[in-house]
């Protein structure tokens, strides 16, 4: 998968196929550039876009754009990288690169949400507003496990236009959506489509798994990362994050971080709380009979200490039935490091109840995803 900015993660293969590491991971959509090239992409005839969303008793695309675009920002990121052979005499030096993504005004205090991969490694961040104003920004905090970041600008509250957040758990296949962002350095670009699927798993920048991602056929391209995927009421349903493509541009398969996840992490960051995710230390495959099948156990992990083994099928967690790997990951994420849970495991025809004391997720996935 490809992220969308410097920043647009691109997925080359299956969305949720293969093994999933727990904790687990995802991908992105930003634009890195030293020069800007505009590419015209012709949509296939079948990829029609609705001009009105009124059939859902929502707003038209134009109404959504006019209402929400003041709350969507273009983010320009400058990064410094050391290049061994980049100096004037081949002796090494510092190279400056720029990337571009998008963001959503979250409150009137100056907090803006975007994707973690948009601002990761930034030496400076500039936020450009719809009315032409710009402001330097600082990073409040990031969470590479969910690819969510909060940046801050010192701008009067009267000049900020927060966009309300929707309940992403209510998203249904077929719901109309609108994306606003800065693909290929073209700010305020607006595209529309539908929710193509819900509950997808995508890879985070640190190789863990982001669950509950929203798939859409709205055109998403490099530069869209961190911009909003809006519902028919103009509320944020997700943050655009990745595309699946073989060409590097939109193929009608895009993914957004669900708004519930983005808002939960943002609130923790803004409150000053450290972001910690519970960790088990297993790599999973979907079981053909339901549940989450352990493919491997990370040495020294909570799973290893508890006696979980490769081949075990996790059928329940604290009495809650587990029907899939994604459900297991989502359930574990509702707990905090240090808590002890009971896993109901099927092993060679036997049912076992194994207590696991959850750890704190390492910065990167030990299994690489």
C-alpha cells in the first residue's frame, strides 16, 4: 500500500492478506518533491462520481466544499537529510527535501490533525489556509501505530474553522463521501465517491496494523495524506492515508484512518497523555474455522511468557468471542499495558484458558508487520 503525501503510502498487494502482527501495522499518501509535475489521470468510464449527495438527505458536493474547505489546510514539510556524497566536493552534506500533505482543523485553539507520516522527521512545518494565510506549525504529538499526528498553529480562534467529526462506526458500504486535499501540490482539490468497504486492515508507519480503515473509490493521490474523507453531512469520517495501486496514482482503491481512531488518539495527544498500546507479541493468520490463529510468537513477549504457541487459535478474550484477527487486534487495543486478560485458546483439540499480562507495544513491530 502506498501512503499519500511524501506522503501517500501505496499498497502493492492484498489489503489484509497474509499474516498480521500483534500489535499490528499500516501504509501512506504524501508528496515529496524538489520540483512539481502535474499529471492528468483519466478515470475509467465506470468510475462515475455523483454531483449531488442529496439522495442521502445530506449536502451537495459543492455545499460540502464551501462549508468545509476553510477547515482543510495544505501542509508543507521541510526535512533535512544527511547524504554522504552530497557535499560540494563529494564529501557529504545536508540535503533539504520538501513534502506536502493536508490536514483538518480540529479546534479553535490551533490544533490540526494530519497523518503521522506527513510530519515525521520534519525540521519545519508550514500550514497554508484556504484564504491564502499561512502559519508555521509545531508538532504536539504523534502516534505511528495509528498514523495520527497533531500539529499546532498560533492563529486567532476567529480565523480557525474546525470540521465536526462523524462516528466512523456508522459508515456503511455505499455511503457517499467527499475527499479534500492537495494532490500533486494542487490545494483544495475535491473528489467524491462512495464507501467501498469498511473494517479494512492497513499498515502503520511502524509496521503495526491499523484496523477499521475505510476503503473508498474517491480519487486519492499523493498530497491527500491527512486530509479529510467527509460524509454526506460534511463531517470527518476519516483521515485519508493510503492507496493501493501499481502506478503510484489513484486506481479507485483508497483507505482512510477511521475518525473514531483519529479523534481518540488526538484527544490523548492534546491532553498530554503518552500514547501507549497494549502488546501481546504474536503474528496472526485468519483461521478457516473462525478466531485468530497464531502463526508465530515473539521471543520474550507477553505471549511467550504466558505459554501461547504457534498453531493456537484464539477463540475468545475475557469471554468475548473472537471471530477474526481484526477483531482480536481491536479487542486488545481496548486494554492498557499491564492489564491481565484471559484468552480462550483451541490447541490440538483442547480448549485452554491462558492468562496473559499485556505489555507495552515496542516502537516498531518485531515481526515487521
